[in-house]
């Protein structure tokens, strides 16, 4: 379930290996979140990108996840949905007991890196 309704749509998912997936998403450039962030110059909020990473990871592991921590967050390019609505999220996902660790690299379709971060999520199988 998406926290932010219609914020993005998954275009394709490709399993690279046992622990890595590449997911292509299309941002909804007309979403209301961009009206306030920022008027006339829409920039994808970082918290929305973290939520997107969580949701895609959650779907992949088929368990509800809760963010425990995020580290090494580095935005290297502004994600403007008018200019670069399509993103490729490269996710390396490691499951250990009730913890899911994710290394993310988000790129534009031309290969430009827009975001790098590492996340640690905890699971609660009772909520599935």
C-alpha cells in the first residue's frame, strides 16, 4: 500500500541477483506534493524518496517494514519530475532475522546518480 496515493507508478522490476533488484518508477509530475515543494520549481521531497524505497523494499520482502535508521544519505542531483520523471532504483536488500538492510542508488534514465542512501528497517510479521 502506498502512503502517498498516486505519487509514483512502478514501470518495471528486474531481479539482478538474489539480493539486488532494479525498479523503474515514473513520478506523477502532477501530484499535489509538488505544488508546495516548490511552486514553479517542483523538487521531489527527500522524505518521499525514502518512503518510496521503503515501499518497494516492503513489496519485495513481502513484509511490513518500519524505518529503524537511514545513513549516508546523499542527494547528488535535484529530482525534478518535470525534467526527470522516470527513475531507476537499484536496491541491494539483505534480510537478517527481523532486520532488512537496503543500499540504494537512484538514477535518472541517462545514468546520472540522484540519490544514494543506506536504510535499516525492522519487520513485524504480525502486521502482515
